[in-house]
């Protein structure tokens, strides 16, 4: 949901309807994140969460990165590494004492989770395998978010490479249930209607997390060209073409044109950012990322509160 669809209005609408709305901290400055937290709190007293990307290591395959950027042609940006304001955003979360902080693409050290918990924040860690779940448990996570390969957007795997898990959400839920990890589990990935919610709950989840199901809500900041691609029968695929990290989106020309992107996040994110911004400006859905889960055809254009009620178990 980072990079556009996530808005305070969407988080508020979900929380007010009885769900747990989230703000996406990715690609926001620490100040902007603080402002959005303030905006949510000014509108609702309901609990909400904030999701952060856990920074990885700088790319080592610099020759492959340079070759890929050169192949992008004119208009590409300069590849570079940064940690997306990690420490500054953690400071915002500690100061704001948000009800829930969730983490994606890795597990923060126990000291980081401990400081948040000491301030009254519940910490969730997104996992894609039992091995990752054990690491999250040992670091002090309160809740696991079990992400199946069906999910839209970036894969949450702690290590982004050939060894990353490709488990579907139901298989992951059952493996976690049979493991020695006894934390509450929230299921996510390809869940966009009430039967999908029921299946996840039957599989062992305490709750479900939906993303793509809310992309057509009027409260979401989804780009019009992205909206037009959702809810239809276009297939999705996994790609590194846009950011250098494996992610699922609706298949388009950019993905076909750049099938061999190296593992290099966030370096390639910055390299393709100007190209994607220009494509959004001209409404060219074939040239920017259309993140969506495998079940995006189930997304319905309606207020977020109605989607919460449509997903809730009857």
C-alpha cells in the first residue's frame, strides 16, 4: 500500500468500521509519517497501525545494477542505497506510541522491538516461512503476519533471493500451526472476499489482513490507471523489474521488457522512480508498477467501510 494507495482517510475508514487500519510508512519522510499519524488521531479514537520496511544491505552486484540501469534508457535515475529513514521513523513511532507497529522484509533486532513494546506498542512481524516465524518469535514479536505468495506488492521474505519462500497462505498457516511457534497469526495474501476470510480462519489464522481488496476504495490514493487495471481478469506475476525486490503486480509491458532485473533494492527503486513517475503523469499503465494480489478480480469499487463489512465473518 506504500507509495500512493495508503492514506490517513483509508486507515480511518477501516478502523472506524471495526477493522484495524494501517498507514504505510514506506517512501514517506519521518515528518510526513508523523503528520499522517496526527491526522488519523485527529479523526478517530479507534486503534490503528503503522507498517515499516526493514532495511536490507546495499547491493553487491554493482556491475549488474549498472547494466540494468543502462538498459532502462534515457530518463532513468541514479541507483543508490538508503534505509528509508529507518531510525527517524522508529523515533516517530516511539514518540507517538502507536497502537500497532508492523514490519515487512525482515525482522528488527530484539532491542528495537523491546523499546516499542515498552512504550505500549504491539509489534507484528511479517513472515513467509516457519524459519522466519521462529526468528520473529525470538526477537520478541507479539503477532505474526503470515504472507502467502499470492499477496500483491513486495514479498516480505527476510532474504530476497532464490531461497525465498514461495508458500501459499494456507500452506503457510498449516505449517505454522504444526510448528513450535505459538504466536497469534494474521493471514494475508489473495484474501479479498468473505469465503477467503473463512478459509484463512479455518486454516489457523486469528485474523486476516487485506490490501488489494481496498485499492478501489474512494479513500485509497490508488492511481486512476492502476484502478482501471484492477477488478478484471488480467494475470499477475512476480517481478524485480521496478524496484530490484521481488514483488507481485498485474503483468504489463515494463515487466516483459525487463525480465532479468538483479536483486538490488532499493537501488533499482530509485533508478526506475523517474520513469514510473513520468508514466503515472501520462496515465501509461504499461510503464509503472500495478501492485496487486492474485485475487484482484475480486476487488470491488466501494467505500472502505463497506469492504470491511463484506469481509467480516457472518
